[in-house]
C-alpha cells in the first residue's frame, strides 16, 4: 500500500519520498507546484523522484475541496505524511489568505481524506517551532503553553494541531504532529537564512543581520528530520485520543553571529553585514527540548551544524550553482 506524501516537490517532502522509496515502499506524491520560490528547485527535486518505479505524482491543490479524494480514492492509502503548506514566517505578513487556504483549509482536506480512507492507520503532519511564539522558557517543551503566536504562519500551524486533536477525539484518527525547528540541507529552501546568506556571500552582496546577531536558532539537518518522520510514521499512537505532538530539533541553538562565522569559514568569504532591528514576526530564540522523541522513539539528532552546513555548501556550489548557470 502506498504512502501519501503531500508537498512531495518541497524540501522536506522530497527527502521523505526518497527515504521511503529507498526502503522499498511505494509513494504517491502530491504538490500544487506553486511559485512561492524558484520552481526549478521543485522541478529538480521531482526529476530525482520520477525515475523510481514506486513513485507516482499528482499535481493538485490539497485545499480544493474533495481534490485528494477524487485523485486518490481506491489506492489503498492508509499512511500519510502531510508536509504541503505555505511555509515562511515573513511572507505571511503580506499574504495572509494564502496561509489560511493552504495550511488551514488544506489541513482540513487532508483530515477528511484520511477519515474517508478505509482502515486508515496514521497521519504524520508538519507543525512548527513557531507555535512557541515569544515564549521565554527554554528549551521549548511540548507541554508548554502555545497560545500566543506572533505570526499568522504560526497561528495556522497551531490551528492544525487543534483540528487534528478534534479528529483524533471524534473519529479516532491516529495522528502525530511534528514541530520542526529550522530545517536545512541540500535541495533546501531559498527563502531561509542559510540559503540567502550563502547566495549573498558568494555574490559579494551584503546580508541582513537582525538584532545585531543576537538571535538563536535550533538548526536541524534534513537527514535527522527525515529519520524522525519515518520512525514516527511506523509507530502510530495507540492511546485515546490517538494524537501526539513532538518537537523535532537539534537541542542545540546556534547564535546567529556564530552561524554566520561558520558559513564564512566554509565559504572562505567575509560577510558584509547590514544590521537591522528585530522584526515583530520573528522570535529571538528557538530551542527544542528533545526529551519526548528520545523517550518514545530513541531518537537523537546526529548531525552537527558544521557537518550539515558543509554538506549544504558543497551541494550549493557543486550542483545548484552549476544548474543555475546552465539556465
Ligand atoms: N523547513 C523548515 O525549516 C520548516 C520548519 C517548520 C515547519 N516546516 C513545515 O514543514 C513542511 C514542509 O516544509 P518545507 O520546508 O519542505 O517547505 P516547502 O515550501 O519546500 O514545501 C512545501 C510544499 O508544499 C507545496 N504546497 C503548498 N501549498 C500547497 C497546496 N495548497 N496544495 C498542494 N501543495 C502545496 C509547495 O508547492 C511546496 O512544494 C511545511 O508544512 C512547513 O510549514 C518547515
């Protein structure tokens, strides 16, 4: 029976598809291929998946009522990894409707798809560290209060967690929500700081450094994130209601200044820094308490920021820059 991966052309989704295919599972991917960032990236990720015999793809908008059921009913899907969303905190300031449509309506449609699927086993869906808002207590634990989001993006992710809880309670739909903390790696997202800084530094352009670099992020390498998703997917919650939430982070926040210094070392370039004030939709710190995922799944992140950034920088230089030059 195939696993459905939503957002399959996205950064995390494409890596999850690869992992599932490599362990012999059939995968059905869906994505609406929107142009929030360079479509060549999404097409490039898909091009690496389509040669696999076990992979099939549907271009569709998950928020369109009934679209998932119409396209996929009868395929025997009982496991879903739901990663499709309008991502990015800052973009949500100017495009609120996009976020509510893809992240709230889309999540509801995924829930409805799962509810209608005979013998459904497990929905694993993406939440975000942004739900912790401006919380001061660190590290952030799943039991902390998260009812003060500071961006609409965060509010949509919190809404997803609430809707999921309701479907677990009402319909016994087994689900696990994962709060990802700043995921990075090859085939990553060009709207995120690690990519924007790398590109600007290699082009000799200035980078925007908010709050004088006094910001901390718990960067999580993509392979660790995929390992966590797949471990969780294999083990649905059995309690009532069958609904859990876990942090997926590195448990080791990096100061923005140190992060830039690591990039400078790896790229052999000194960054031109433009200092800017903290933005109101941003938080000063993210820091994941990883006790729960380790307790229940024996999971520990294993890739250091130095090793992970090196792999990203190598990929960016050897593969992405070469591809971009050929366009
Ligand atoms: N990357 C991170 O650091 C991070 C951190 C926290 C949470 N997340 C969450 O993890 C998930 C995956 O993130 P990502 O970094 O891979 O982002 P991404 O933007 O690369 O991937 C999301 C994919 O979903 C697709 N999509 C968006 N709206 C859709 C819709 N209505 N119908 C069908 N497809 C749609 C996009 O085209 C994209 O390919 C998202 O839910 C995101 O909010 C990511």
